[in-house]
C-alpha cells in the first residue's frame, strides 16, 4: 500500500514537471519526442516510472523493517508484563530503530508495570496480616480445628479400619483352609478392596490435615517433609527439584499449603505412579510446578462441581497476586503451575 502510494506520487510529480516544461517551452511535440527517446533500451517515460517504482519499493521495505521491529519490541514488552518479568530488558525504554509510537507504548506499559507491582505488594502485605476472630487469629482457629479432626480421625475411623483389616486377614486365612463358594470369596475380596481404598482415603485426609504449617522450617524443608511422608503412605516415584528460596512468610505459607493440597489430591484422586515437584525462582517470579501421570480430570466439570481443592488453590494464589495455570488430560495426567511475583520492598513503600 505504501509502496504503491509513493510510486504514484513520484510518477505524477515527474509527469507534472514534464508537463510544466512543455508548457514553458511551448513545443509539446519536441518534449514528446524526447520522452520517447530510448534510454538503456526503454523509453525515457518508462524509465521515469521504473525509478518511481524502485523508490517506492525501497521506502516500503525500510518502513516495514522499522514498523516490524517496533511491533516485536512492543509484543516482547507485553509478554514480559504478562509473565511478571518486571525486570526484563523488553520493558526498558527502546532506543535505535523504533517508532515514536513504540516508545509511547512501552512507556505506558512501564507505568502499568509500576501500578501492578504496587497492587501486588499491597495484596501480599494484606495476606501477611492475621485476621483476628475473637481473641484468636483465623489461622490459630483453623490449626486447632485441623489438629482436633486429625486426632479424631486417627483415634476412631483409622482404628476401626485397622480392626476391619485384621478381621479380614483372619477371614482370608479361614477361607484358605475351607472350600468356600466362589461368590463368597469374591465378596470377601470386594470388601477387602473397599477397606483398602478407605484406608488410602484416610491417609490422604490425615496428610491434608498434618502438618499445618512450616513450624520454623524453610519452604524447601517443609515440602521435602511432605514428600517423605507421602512416600510412607503410597508406592509412588517422586522427583523433586526444590531451590532453597528465602521468601516472605505469607508467600511461603501459602505455597506450602498449596503443595499440601496438591499432594492430598494426588493421593486421593490421581492414582498416579509418578510425581514431579519443582520449586525455583525465575527472575522476579517464583515458580511452583507439580506434575503427575494420573487419571487427570475434566477442568470444566471440576469447576462446575465446585471442586474445593482447586478453589482453595486458586484463592491462595490470588491472595499472593500470582497466576494459576492448570493442564489436565483425562487418563494422561495433570500439570499445575503457580507463578508468584516477588515484589521489591521499595515498590511497596512508594
């Protein structure tokens, strides 16, 4: 479009000059004769048009390169902003071969970045403040209730399930000595399968309820303890890559609870044989990723059913100003990523 416009303008300008020259000379046939004279094998008038076309193409190519570079720079700045990479070089004021529009766009994105950092700092500060209910904090009340439920489940339901398992063992020993009908043997096996599944569910609930906080440990140590406890409860291959990060207490506690929730879901629902847990810092962002090869789930159905576990994870992520990304394919597994920006203290003080 630009090349065509430049070509036409150049051609008309040349034509105008020629027409004006003919008018001044007063001898159009002479000018026409000169214009039709061959130049490098082509009429001179066609040479004018070729020159105009070449100028248009060159200007279009140069302008296209500048515009493309500007768009790529603006796109990189937006991508860095979406990824919470606030220190990315893409968010610095561009110099060199870029348009003024690109500079304005990046400067506006810088202003948006500063506002986002301020908002995230405020969110994390609010999340770090305890909520007082009566004479106790909300976390203290939840902790006491978790301990109470864990004790009752362990002392009552877990003991009863253990007793049922012992009785089934005795029944199986008796059945092995006597020739019992196949139907009865099948029912015994079904009961044993149900009780084993109930015990697995109970272990998952107890893992979900304990431990309830880091108790002076680092986030790396706390997650390692959870994974070691998970190994004692189920046969599962665990791969962990946990960086020794130092984060604000509210972020560490929320990430720890998210891992606890994810491990509980894996134990209760995923039926996975492998589990991968990653914790690392990328620029100014903390990445927590948990992957299993379990049965997966349909995300739309889970959201429609109001899954408490996913809702809890989503709320904790939002309370840190972070982003949650879930990829789950039925019968193939689940990958859950939590990205939390690390807001500099200087930003929150402004």
